[in-house]
């Protein structure tokens, strides 16, 4: 099973809120997922980002592929944490 780490959109119209999830690559964007890894709220001034880094590292170690948007957010989280 090919696993992707991607953003699943939530929230209301014009008020997006995203969950960072590990899901099967064939599942719909907002559909079934294997594990919730964090959240991202782009509506706050600083773009609130919460990530369980240990779980993300686990999924990456077993071959999960992050999408471009998630890769960019993980770099941002690493830069602010380090």
C-alpha cells in the first residue's frame, strides 16, 4: 500500500483548516486516513502549525511520501523548532 502524508481540508467555506494525515494514496483527499499527524491553520497571522514529529518520522521511515505542501510545512516546522 502506497502511503502519502498530505493535507485533509476541514473548516467552513472561505475558512480553511487542515489536518496533516497519513493516508492511502488512493483514498480521497478528505476521506479515510490511517493516522492524524498534526494540524495547520492558515487563517491565523502566523499560520499555526502543530505536528507530531515522532510519528511523521516513523511514517517517512516506512516509505510514506509527503506531498509538496506538507514537505514545505515540515521544513517550516523544523526551522522554527531548531
